[in-house]
């Protein structure tokens, strides 16, 4: 597996989270964020049993390649 870290939240205490990664082999993103435990918010999501959700701040979107006009094959 070839995970490539695209960026960490510059405002995160201790710089540990959230983080966005790209898996070059699977061509997918992995997102490390805050666990969503709020039952009311989770109830609004259609989450299958094999999936989960994490939360990241809006400022983290800058680390997704497409937002910056970068083709994944060029990155």
C-alpha cells in the first residue's frame, strides 16, 4: 500500500489530526478526523454497518487534489 500524506490540519493541537491521505494503489482518499459520536447527527446519515464517518474542518478541503486542479496521475 502506497499511502501519501497530503496534509495535516495546521490548526490542530500537537499536529496529530485531522489528516488527509491518498492511496496511490487504490486511487482513494483516507481521512483521519474526529469521531462522530453524536447520535442525532449520525441518525441523519445513511451509514451501512460496514462504514463509519469522521469529521474534518472545512479548511482541510485544500488538501484534496481535485480542489487545487491537480490530476491524481500528475501528483
